[in-house]
C-alpha cells in the first residue's frame, strides 16, 4: 500500500529499473527526494539545477509513465532544485493548489517560433508582460500537440517571476468539472469557488471539455465574470474556436471572444527542422543534419511526436550504449509514427467515455439500461470501431460478450445520430479528443 510520496517514489524507481540501466538510475536519481503528491501532481527534489534539467528533459516521461502504471491516471511532474524547495514549501503553506504547475521546461525561450505560430506567440508574450491590460481573455486554439499548453505555461512562468505575489491557478477543462462534482458531493462549493475566483492569473487548458455540461458551464460563467470584472487575466486554450463549440452556451462563446483569438497551425518545414534541432540540443545531443531533415520531412503535424522521436533516439543511444545514431536506426524508430499507426486500447476508450458521461467503467460495461448509460455504451462501441481495427465480436467482449449484431446495432445507431445531430457529432469529437490527448 502506498502511504506517502516516499512510498510512491520507491514504486516509481522499481518500475523505471525495468527500462533504464542501473547507471542511469544511480547517476540521476540517487539523491532525489519525493516531496509531495497531491491533485495529480508529483513533486520531486534534486540538489542541483543541472540534475533537475536532465531529469526534466530526459526522464520526465519515464516518471509520468510509472505514475500512470501505479495510479492508472495522468500526473504532472514538478522537479525542484536548490533554493526552490523552501519557496515551494512556503508557497504551499499559504496557497494550496496555487502556482503548483511546473513551468520550468515550458518557457518562451524554449518555444520555437515560425510562421504558423508567430501571432499566438506574440499575443502570449504581450499578455505575460502586461497581464490584464493587453488582451483579456486570450484564447489560443489549434490541434493537439502544436504548443498551446507550452504558451499557457510560458505566460505563467513569466508572471510568476515578475509578480511573485500573484496567485496563479492552472486547470484543465475536464478537471474543472471533476473538481466541481467533488465539491458538490462533499459540500465544499465555497472552497471550490474561492480557489478559482481569487486567482490573479487563471489558465484553463482544453476549455472545450466543459461544453455540454450545464452545471459546469454555469459555474465557469460566474467564475469568468468575477475574474474579468476584477481585472484579472484569463487565458484559455482549445482545439477549436468558440464559434465551433456547438454545445457551448452562447453567453460563454461571446465572453471568450471579448479579448483576442489566436490560432496555431501545424508548423511548416523550416520550423519543424528548427524544432528538431532545438529539442535535441535541449536533451544534450547534436543530430546530423540529414537526420534532422528526415524527421522534419516525415513528422509534419504534431510537435509532441517530434519531441517523442528525439527522446526515443536518445533512449536507444543510452540503453544500447551506442553513440552512433545512423539513418537506419532513425527510420526504424519513426516507422510507426510516419505510418500514423496509433493504438488505442478498449480499456482506454471505455474509461474516457465513462468519464465523459460521469459514470463508472463497471456501469458502462455492465447491464444497466438507464438512458445515459446505454448511450455511453453505444458511443464507446462506436469509438472502439472507429479508433481500432477490432472485429465486432471482439468489441463486444468487454461488455459481457455482446454478440456482433448487438455491437453493429450500437454502431449504426450512433452513426445515424451523428448524421442527424450536430450535438452528437460534437460529443464524438470531444470524447475522441479526450482519448487522443491523454495517452
């Protein structure tokens, strides 16, 4: 049983030992200390800034993956060094859950600017330098993996340093809903509202996930108004502009458009080359030009995939003790990404669909016939067919071995609903985005 952050850290080390060499473990983690774990944030301390940077750039994904294995949920990671620990403890005592996101690896200096994101970058810089006086709210939108969250964190990083007494609150759209549900269940509505309505900087990632949730939209509407009228800075990100959120209330759409809308498009070729070289340099390697160009030519739409490819190259080099990074290795590493093969498990699809409809996995896979549960079950079957290559009979297995005709009926019903209802099409889009963004 895991009773403390220390216990969790021991579990993380045990999991990472399966993938990393003992040399890597001893070199980078021998004097690390687990400081805290709360609200899907794991806080780690290492004595030097150099080690902190290495852990963040090379091993953050290993740690987050281990946390997912332990808790079956996504965690953020905050790595502290030197005098940062005292500042964190002091801040934590006076303002719980405020300023707790780790912005150290997402700064403006580390953001590669190109024609596809120049406007959004300039807008974010303006807000960071003059919060509440430039553009309020700032609404940044674009597809997954293009740098929206990076800019959100970069704004927080600048304001955190220039206005150290400011209360900075960061939340994801679906987490706002989950916290509201928890507050209602535990009669802590006042505490919930105080947390968000006392912010000086309110950063909301993936705001599209509040669309269609009546009570969440009501709560967010009043939170937005309170902060806006008090002259507090609000920054929102989404995968689409407000006008395309069909299930978002009109009053929220209009407020999101009060300030400035800034879109981010997929990076052009030159920007992708710069991103590859920048990511590699940050991780301590210099890639030959032909390899940088190959990656940029073949991974064209998602910056996260570019970064993941560079990390995978480094992992191969470290684990195999091979400093020779040749084209054959890179082609092998990028093969699946280039083909666009992404595997989504039935468990992931069912879990994300159940979360969206605020029911349990057991309910969605069980025999409940309530209208909400039955619809969620049909949607999850449809998404399983859409996102995987599973045959109908296999799709029915998690639902008590439903036969292929039952599964086919569910899929066709959702297809008909999508064709006739813009609202259903938007629901499918939201849940699909939730699945693909949270791997």
